[in-house]
C-alpha cells in the first residue's frame, strides 16, 4: 500500500533533489517568487502609505508630498494586481510544464525498467505513482517552495524596513513573531497533523479500493448472493472513514486556530512595545503608527507557511518514491548501438538457465534450436515456464546462464531495438487501447495500408468480426465495453503480429480462447505464413500442435525434443 512507503531521505535532501529536477524551469520559479514577494509588498504598500499619510497629518516630518503619498498608494494597488497575475501565471506555467517533464522522466525510467518491473508485485504502486504522486509534487513546486521563499523575503524586507524607518525594537518583535508563526507553530502542529493526516489518507485509499473492487465485482457479488453483506461492509468502512475525516478536520482547524492566536498575540505584543517606545520618548506617534502598520499587514506569508505541514509529509513521501524510481537500475540493461540481427536465419539456445528470484530455477540447461520457415511447438504443464522462455527470447528478463543466439549472435550483444523489430510476441493476454480498432492494429505497423491491415485481420480470422461492429475498423474499443471476448482480443493480437514486419513470431497460446472452427482458420493462416515467417508456438492443445514441425516439452525446468 502506498502509505506504507518508508521515507528514506531526509526532508531537506528530498527538497533539494526535487528542486534540481526542475532544471531550467528553476528560473521561472525564481520569477514566480520575485513576483509573489513584490506583489505582497505592494499590497502592504497601500496600507503603509495610508499610515504614512496619517503620520504626516499628525505633524511628522515626512519627505513625501501629499500628492506623492496618494500616487504611490494607488500605484501599489495597481501593481499588486499585475504582479499577482504574473505570479499565478508563472506558478501555473511551472506546474503544468513540470507535470509534463516529470511524466516524461518517469515514463522514460519505466521504459528502461520494463517489462520486468511492471510484472512485479510493485505494479500497483507504480500506477499510483504515475497518477497521484506526480500531482502531489505539482503541489510541492507550485504551492510549497514559492510560499516559503516569499515568506522569507517579505519577512526580512519588513524587518529591515521597520528597523530603519521606525524602531529596531519593533523590528525585533516582528522578527520573533515571524520565527514563531513560521517555524515553531508549524513544528508543534505538524506532529499532530502528521498522524491524523496519514490515518485519514490510509482510510481514504482503503475505502476507495474496496468500493471500486466491489463495483468491478458486482456481477460476482450478485451471483453469490453476497449483496447485503457487502453493503454492510461498505457502510462500516464508510463510518471508519468518516471518523478519521472528523479527526483530521478537527486537528487542521485546531492548528489554524493556534496560528490565528499566535498572530493576534504578535500583533498585541508589537502594539504594546510600540506604546512603551512612545511613552519613553524613544519613538514619535507617527513613526510608531508606520512601524506597527507595517508589521500588522505583513503576516500573510508566514500564515501560509504554517498551513503547509499538513501536506508536506505526503509530498515528501511522493518525492521519495519518484526519486527512488528515477535512480533505480533496470533488471535488464538495454543494449544501445549493439549488433543487428539482419534477416532471420536461425535461433539456437544452449544451456539456458533462468530464475526470477535468484534462488529457484524456473528453467535449467535448456537447449533448443529453430530455423527459418519452421514452426516449433513448445508444450508443458501450466506454470512450467513456457511463457518465461518466450520472454527470455525477447530479453524481457536477463538470463542467468547459457546462450540465446540469433544468427549466431548472443542476445546480450544484439541491439535492443533491433531485437524487438525482428522478433515479435503475441502474449497470452492482448491489451487493447481505448482507441479505434484500426489504431489498435496500427501500433504494430504505423505505415501499413488499409489493405495490409485487412489482410492481417483476415489471416487472424478476425476481419468478419470487425466488419460486424457498428463502425467496422473505426469502432472505438472503449465504446464496446466488454463486448470483445478474450478470444476476439487474442485474434486482434495475432493480427498485430502478422502486421509487424518481424520475421520471427512467438505465439503464447494463440488458440487457447478460440473455438475449433477459428482455431482451424488461424492454424491454416499460420501454415501459410510459414513461407515468410518463422514461428515458435506455445500451446496446451494437441490439435494446435499438429501444425508444428518439431515439438519441445518443458518439464521440471528442463526441455526435451519429442519425437513426432
Ligand atoms: N514475474 C514473475 N516473478 C516471479 N515468478 C514468476 C513471474 N512470472 C512467472 N513466474 C513463475 O514462474 C513459473 C513459470 O511461469 P510461466 O508463466 O512461464 O508458466 P507457463 O508455463 O507459461 O504457464 P501457463 O501454461 O499457465 O501459461 C511459475 O511458477 C510462475 O509462478
Ligand atoms: Mg504461460
């Protein structure tokens, strides 16, 4: 589960690494911070010039004329609007650009890690990462770093202004107040908020997962008559979530109240010090008003910081996961600039061994060979390692020992892209994208003509089916819902394989979900393809194996050729 991720890096390291990820976007972030700080200072300027006007009316010597005071106050107001616009603009620009950059980086990292990584148990958390962690990080960049920087800049500017124009004592009080509201208060409340925030998010995702699962499995719930019990469980879980939500809201509200209290006390303290200074004659009334007004109107940015801790824990956890993934080494390193297979002539495997976990060997000392134009069958009990063998032939996993050689070149020296161009696989489950049927087929042959696509579908015995759909090849897969059966999807997968220009096709149970009539059509098509394509065929079915020229049997991790 996502929340169980242990944050391994310190907060500062995560922040620094995330900022480094920004690259050239950092300049725009700087712009956002400058605009934000100047924007807030100009908002303060309106009140401040008002205070300066009052001081002048009280008879203080102020270097500015009435005309200037009024003009500057109006200018500050107008500037505030413009700067606010640019601040928001740059923040959103960064946010959206950054989401794109981050997605691109993560996708790039995943491409290198796949497919081994996506087969592992972590699949769920990777999907969670791509969807929610990146969104959380957007909050970090657009709504966390800027507020912190703006708070520091504004607080320092106001402290220096008050110290030079009004009184060093007032400035000191202000500085203490900023440190208290911006650092001490968030530290105190974060301990509490962390617990209730984590609990709330855990319950929230548990509830969501359970609810979604129930909706997905509603058919089986109805069939098993488990509706009433499931409903009770949903209600119970929803009560638990409500309890956690209340706790979280209560803690957030308390923290906000605590901050407000700290701000009010700071204002009172500033006022008290101001009055004492006037009484002792250290400060005139007019300049006391200027100093105190400046401090009063400057708490906005530090209040914003004290509202952060609630989501910082979550942000750090997301950042940590993303950084982990970006630095993860792939199980299989892609071969870039390696040798090219050229026209496929033969495949020879000798003494091949493989284990997923480094302990139990799934395949041991495998020897087999296949030639151009041959259909080689592989049979064996479920779970004996047939699919694993095909995946090794595509280098989805790194073999532990032995050789897999295409045209005499070991697979580890063959260029990864070239390998996938020359060898294609139809796996046991075909994934169809939420696009039209034609687009789904086109991923295997970008430049194929309509005729070629239809031809491939005829060979895979799926053309008539596609023509019976509402819009034929233009039918959107999403609009069909569950209408396509497993066998139909499988045949579309097969058409993809025919469409790809690969000489060698690996078929993992191509006929497992089709009836005997369609099996016959597919097998006939495969036999016809034999002239042009070579095939390695995994199947349980005796009838399918009838078309194989030679058959290997996998048993207890070993492979032996059967006499036909
Ligand atoms: N990603 C993985 N990580 C760890 N073990 C795996 C992984 N994939 C498969 N296995 C294990 O390796 C063994 C061989 O699996 P494989 O899928 O190759 O069998 P199969 O012969 O294709 O079975 P079937 O006929 O049911 O498709 C099984 O015990 C399976 O549990
Ligand atoms: Mg299999």
